[in-house]
C-alpha cells in the first residue's frame, strides 16, 4: 500500500504541556535527530552499494537502467530521505498522549492497490517490527512508561510510542515515498535499513531511558519484555493459488533469518557432511527434554566428568541428557552405552552445542579452578533450558544474554578466591540468582527480573566500595598531615632545647609528650593560630628560653596540653608536679620518677615517629626506578595496577587510591575499597621496572562479546 502524505508535519510544541514536559520532549527529539543522522547515512550508503551490485550482476539492459536511475534519484534525494525520516519521528512525538496515532488514516492520503512486491514489503515491515519488539522489549516498555508519565497519559503502545518499531516503520514508509522508487527497490532499501539502523536501536533506547531516568522519571522501573507483535496473517488462498507451486526465490533475494538459524548453518553443514551421521531413534519431545534437564539440575553429578566445576562441554551435556532420556526408571542410573532409543533433534542438539561453547568460552577467560567458574557452571543448565524453550535467547538484546554477561563480569571482578567474608557474601548473592534460574520457569521475564536484582546488588557493592575507599583515603590523608605536624613540632622543640640538658629519663619522655601536644595544636589551628602561639610560649618557658612570669598559668597550660593528647587528669597533674617541684625537696615530687616514667613510656610507646618520607631504606639509585617514580608522582591517584601471580595468589588488580605528596607512603586498594599490601611508592616504582607490576585499565572489558565471537568462529569444534 503506497501512502503519500500531502499535509505538513504538525509542530511538536503543545500549549497545554508544562514547561518541563516541553523541555524534555525537545531534548529527546534532539537526541533522536542527532543519533539518527549517522545510521541513516550508513543505510543510504549500503543501499547504493546494493544497487551497484545488482546493476553489475543483471543481464537485463532494462533492469540495469532502472538500477542506475534509482542510484541517480538517491544521489539527489539523500537529504530529503533523512529529513522526511526525522520529520516522521517528530510527528510521532507531536501525537504523544492523543487518541489519534501518528500513522492513522487522514484526509489527503492516496492509496494504491497491493501488488506482489508491495505485499512482500508490507510483510517484511511487519516482521521487522515483530523482531524489534522481541529484541528490545524491556527497553521499549521502560520508554513507553516514562514518556507516558512525562505527558500524563496511559502507557504508550504500538503506533503511539515514538521511536517504537511501528513508528520507525512509518518513518521508513514516509521517507521512502519521497524518493518515489520502484517497489522492488523499496525492499532493497528496507534490507539496508535493517542491517544498519535497526541493530543499534537498543543503544538509542538506552540513551533516551537514561536521559529520562536522570530527570527523575520512574527511577525504580523494572520492565518485563513486551509480547511479540503477531505477524500479519496472510489472506486465505484460493483453490487455484493453493495448488500452484510457490515461485522460486529470485537470485540475490535475501529473506530475514533468525539469529539461531544463522548460528546453526555451519553446524548443519557439518552434520550433513558427516559420514557417521546416525538418525536412528525417536526425537525427544519438549516434555521429555524438560524432564531430563530437571533431573540434571537436581543431580549435576550425572554429567560425566563434571563435578560441580567449570561449565560442561557439549559432549558431556549430550551424554548426560541422552542418559536421562533413556533411563528406564527413576531409581535406575542412566546407562550411556544403551542410550540409543531416544535422541535429540537436530535443532535441540545444535542449541545444546552453542550454549556449551558459549559457557566454556566465558569460563576460559576466568581464573582456572576459581569459584567464578563454578558459579558459571551452575548457571549452564538453566540457560540451556531457557534456550531450548525460547530460541530468541540467541537474538541480540535478549534479557538472558544481558544477565549472562553481567553475571560473568561480576563473578570475575568481585570474587578474589581469598576465602574472605566479602567473597562469601558475593558468592551467596550470585547463588541466589542461580537458584531462582534453576527452580522458576524459564522465561525472558524471569531473566529481566534477575537482571534487575543483580544490577541492584552490584550498585550496592559499588557504593560500599566507594565509601570504604573514601574512608581509607581520608584516614591516610589525616595520618600524613599528623606526621608532617609532628615533624614540624619536633623541629621547633629541637630549636628550643638546651644542649647541655640530658635528653633521657622522665624529662625526655615529657619532651616527647609535649611534642605531640605541639603537633596536635598545629594540625588543628595552624602555625599562625593563637592557640599554637600560646603553646610555643609554654614551650619556650619549659625549655628556659623565656622567663616564667606566672608559674600557676604555666602549670595549668602544661596540664591542659597533656590532657588534649589523651593523658588522664591525675597523670598530667603528677607530671606537672614533678616538673615544677624543687630539686631541694625531692619529696614534693609526689610519685617516684620510675613509676611516672614507666607509665608515660607505656603511653607514648618505644618507637619514635615514623619517617615521613616512607622510604624505609628503598634504593632509588637506579635511574629507571627514579624515572618510574617521577612518572607516578606526575599523575593523580586513581590508576590501576596488576600484580603478577605468585605461588600463593593469582593475578591481582589494585588501585593506587592515594600517595603522600611529600613522602613515600601510598595506599593500594582492591575493588572493594579495602587496603592491600603495605608497600611504598618507591617500591611500587621498583616493581614496575622489574615487571612484577604493570598498569591496567580500571575496568576489564566485558567477557560476553569475545565469548560470543568464539562460539560463532569455531563451528567445526565438537
């Protein structure tokens, strides 16, 4: 059906909309127009290449001229096509919340009768809409609810959802009508659109959803996939048409195939070419296969060579399923040698092999014999059960694919096989997801819910990690400031001490305690503060640099300062009494010098303040180490480093969260924000030079894309 629109596109602005609604609608339209520009250009470029190829291959001079004429039309109408496409989406936005869908019949439309090619185009558009809704169901549901809330309307469905599959189909109709191409060339253009624009629509939907989410629209929405739009039923055939053989597909004509069909092609070719192919036995029914999978989920030990570790191979799964399918009774163990009465169908067997390859590829990227591989192995049978029940699992954007990728990345990144409480918490949470996948019916809705549960848990882990990191960094910064204050206080004390006075004994311990008082006052009030000046005056009087005009005030200041570093009132009074007692009257000193010294020594400790350089004797004479250290200091903290595996530990990624601006101390944290090995910055530079440490990315790349490529790139592997 050809549709020609004769009226101008309505303005997307509505007087009744609040200012915020109008702003957000305009922002979404702008995002759409910006995003659509590149895919539409790619679509027209691909269409031009298809026309060129058709023109080169055809032997008909008339057809060749038609292809050349279409290419000339395309050259002149590229901008019109893009503008009409975007304008159609704008009209869809203008109709948000109205009772009239944007593609409804209006005055000024002219219709033409259906022909065979036009019928093919209409059917192809219907299939494109259905596949797009099935592939991007959850994203479309979220988009429909958020836009509906924005304009105070019921959830937007079908033609009423801007950017939805039907709106895109209407935009294609409108834009292609502007080119006025032959109908068979419209089919080619649609194929180009499906190969260039449609695969990226999930990205556009995510962009719009994130934008609306950032504006506070339904922040806790968790969508379930929309039901597939049924393909338009064909009209009943006449008796003559029913007995007439269908015409062969013209050369070069391509038909849409599911992702599973494309993945199965090399497996089918391998099976047909196999000289040992055996089709004996009955094909298992869906009910029998479900029962066998349920038995395996309850008793994973039935899988040969698989003891609760990494995902099983296709051969192991196949043998286990055949054993369960052919067991005589529930109490009889399966005999793999006799499993020949019931077999897997070709499609069932191909799905099993694809799922096994995918899971084994994912496991191969994880640490050998780690707990993450075992968790992935536990998820294998639930995913196989879903893939057998819903072949749409292999379509891009399926919720189970998303969950599998997130699950694998989470297990790899958050489990360190350290047998720590944190590890046990992550493993327990991931096991809960696996248990739900095992015991609940295998549906896309279940995996959408599991994805939401996993996202919420990972967000909680990330928040805890950030809080822990901030807490440890602030503690290190405070410790560094305290050490610098202690150094300055020690310097000031050294400048005021009498060289002729002995440093040991109780007097030396008092000096150390008063150095801590100076450091704490300096840290809190600064060197120019009045409080610090008052402490310096007391220091000068204690060291004999200034006369004591008021002994009572001096004694009070001494006691107050000692109490600020945590000394009890009685003990500070005893120390002041000892310090100010007359040498001629030892009895007036109160407690014995030995008793006071022991108590004060116990309180202050035997170890002097740590060297603020933090070098701990590290040798920085190597020019390579000095250069590496300089490079570390030139960059802000936050880089990640990978420490080589040892006999006791695998490779570990650690974040340099902080280092002292004027020293060697640094803080290395794991992904949970917890401190790791206590090494200095010069030692880290040394390890970089020797190769024990190397820089790495903050986030490892996702595991699923390369595993998916490995599954498809090795079709001959059994």
